């Protein structure tokens, strides 16, 4: 999100499209010292390899590897 107003508009769009449900969870990240010179594809591949090695039934603390990977891509795409 660009700023707070953009966030509110995106949430309104999310709600208006019928995707905001009582089970919807919100997550925040505070990224510090993000090293932006690592190629995104390589970073995601390394993350997937690490998660696959340490996952129990393809999940880490209840989150799927796919979900964690998608969140990592979101962080990299919006901050690099």
C-alpha cells in the first residue's frame, strides 16, 4: 500500500467484492534492513528450499509454504 488512504480504499474494494469475511485475517510486517540487491527469484527459491526442508506436512506454524512464498513475494515486490 502506498499510504493509509490507499489501504482504506483497498479494504473497501476487498469488502465490496465480497472477499472480506468474518474469517479474514490481517497480518502486518515490519521489515528492517531489507537487502535489496539479492535477486528476487533467487531469494524466493532459497526461501522455498528452506521451508520445504523444515516444514511439517508442507506447513510452517499452520501456514502453507505457498502462502509464505506469496507473502514474501508481496514484500519483495512492494519494497524493492
